[in-house]
C-alpha cells in the first residue's frame, strides 16, 4: 500500500522540523547519490550473472562433444 499525498506532506514537514531547511537539501543529495551507487552495484551484479550463464552452457556443450 503506497503512502498517500497527505502522508508524504506530513513526513516532509516532520523532516523539515527535525533537520532544518539548511540541512535537508544536503541529506537529499546524499540519499540520491547513495541510491545511485546502490543501483549501479546491483546492475553490475546482474550483468555478471548474465555473463556467467552462457559460459556455463558452452562448458556443457564442450563436455557433450567429448562423449
């Protein structure tokens, strides 16, 4: 269940009261860069898995040829 617009506004107001207007943009930038780095790392892991699958298939094909 996704949060509604009223919930997001309340969360924004509470964050503004806790961290202040000067610190909030810095926190948003840090969160965005962390999220981007995590996304790139998980994409790299998925790409590595895709690269391994054809190699395993080729190894199996080579074993079948030797029989």
